[in-house]
C-alpha cells in the first residue's frame, strides 16, 4: 500500500518530483515489501514448524503435548484439531495405564493367593505324610520322631522337641528331641531323657500350659519370659527364636508342649505358622493318647514289654514277612535260672520285683523294631532282620546287664542268671513259624547244660 499511497498523493497534489526522489521512494517501497513478505512468511511457517515438531516428538516419544496457537486461520484450526487428538490420546493412555495397573495388581493378588494355596497344600501334604507314618507303627518314640522330623523339614527349623507333663511330680519330661542340635541327648536312651522341674506357669512352656495357647519368642533366650534350665545351659544360649505350642487332649487337658527352635528361613516365626503347628500338636496328642490306651491294654505297666497275646500276633506277622521278603528272623526265649528255689527262699513279691527289673533291662536293650513279652519268669523276644549272630549278641548284652544287677532280701544279697534259647530263620530253622517252638527246645538244652548260658537250635541235635 505504501507506493500506491505515495503515487495517489503526488497525483492529487500535483507535486513534481525528481528521478532520484522517485528512485528513493521505489527502493523504500521494495524494502517495505520485502519486510512485509518476510513477516507474512514467518507468521505462516512458524506454526507449521511447531506442528511438525510436535508430531515428531509424538512419533518418537509417544508424548502428546498441547499446541498453543491463538490465531484464527486454517493453521490455528489444524493446531486445535491436533490438540483434540492429543487430548483423546492422553485419555486413552491414562485409561490403559489404569487398566494395566489394575491387571498387575490383580495378577499379583492371584499369585499371592496361589502361593498361599500352594503353601497350604504343602502343609496339608506334610500332615498327611505324618498321619500315614503313624499308621505304620504303634511305637511311641517312632511316632514322635516321625512328627518332629517332618516338622523340621517343612518349617525349616534347626531342631524340635516334645515335653510332656507329669502333674504328680509337677515336672516336664523330654519325650523326644530331633534335629541338628540334639548332641546333648544323643548318648541317652529315650527313657533316660532329663526331667525339667517346672513350677506352675514358669517360663514360656508354663505360660503355654497355663493359657493353652501357642507363644512365639523371636528374641530366643533373651526373651524376658524365657527360663533357662541347668540341664540345657549349653543349648539355651543357641536359641535365637522359639515357637512353643500346647499339646491338648480331646477333653481340653494340656498334655505337654511342642517346641520349634531357630527358624532358618525366614529367620523368625510368624502367626501364619500357627495353624500347621496346631495340626502337628493334634497328631502328637493322638499319638500320646493312643500310646496310653495301647499301654493300658497291651503293655505291662512295670516292664514296658508287650502282652504275650500281642507278641504272638507280631510273631505271626513277622514270620509271614520273613518268608515274603526273604529276611532273617530270630526268636530268643529266656527264663530265670532256679526260679522255683528263688521263690522258696524269698516270696512272690520279691520274685515279681526281680522279674520287673529283668524286663526293664531287656526292654532297654531292644531296638525299636524288636518286640518282647513276659510270662511269669520267661521272656520272649522277637528280632526282625536278625540272624543267629545278632541273637547271640543280644543274649551276651542281656547277660552283661544281669550281672550288674543285685537284689537284697532281708540281709541276703541275691544275684540271678538266665538261660537263653535261640532259633533263627533261615540259618537253622527252615520254617519261621517254628521259631518259638525250636527256641524252647534250645532253652531246655541250655538248662540241661547247667544254665547261665545261651543255646542255639540245631537240627537233629
């Protein structure tokens, strides 16, 4: 418009200008046009470059940033349309992110539930394994060992123990200890485990017995409720964590406690462990009550030996098993020498004392798989997987044990001896069902040869 305005002004005023003035005005007009053209071009290309830059960022980074174009031309409309697209994109991304987060949380929750169910399944299988093992034998120690061994493996602890209450003496007796830290009791027979003098409600175990509820002490022996006993002074300082749970009978009476010591992984006990421990204590209660019932019905209270009818049942089973699996089987029958003279010199009560002492010594010498019974002065021993040499070895140990015994009647000190008959399948008896009969034959020969000796059955002798 600048040259047009100048030209109209000159024509209207009829001013005469020189050529140099006209040239100057022309140059000024050209420069003005160039500047105007540059500004117009910049106003067009700048928004386009902004749009291209935004599209490039969106393509590479998937990031949708809004465009700021306050114009009213087509480019501003394009920017507005892109802003709308970006806004829709951002909303969809946020929605997808929320859905993905929800899916991740749901997946994590499902994994946790699966992990919990898997752990519960493993614990259920563990209890089932214990229950199956309990059905294989009525031996009290074997059953308790099966429970504790399974618990040690499943709960990943260093050792575990069962303590039973003797309410008459107000003490707790160690019934069974299993695990890597049982060296204190390794040299002791099961019946010689130490008894802990425990006052009512004393220590963690006393608190558990009082309340009938399990306790967790992850501070171990540093827990203020923990009481140290001289019998276990070396072991107490090794206790870093402890779970003590009550063993309760069906009528609600607390029979004892089960201890789990030093959790390895995780390093502490948690409340999640209590249901499994409760199930184990239930199985232990079943074992204890079944053992009491078994002892009342089938075991001699004084000696701990099986009733003779039970022994005969075991004998029939082992005889069949020996043939089926081609395993050796031995029977030892022993009786006290000159028992009639002994009764004549003393009395029936003293003789019963002698028989009970001999029965206890024999019980101490037997393995967990062996079975023995007593009929008056005669003892019957069933030794599975034992050949003649094993029977002779047991007879020798029994002889040594009896030589250490002495009895006092009035002012008289009495020593006793035994004679033993040994019969073994298949060493010297072809039919295991004849072992008891042939052992009696050998026993008679031992008496004929002067007593205080063992005689091995031989065919045709």
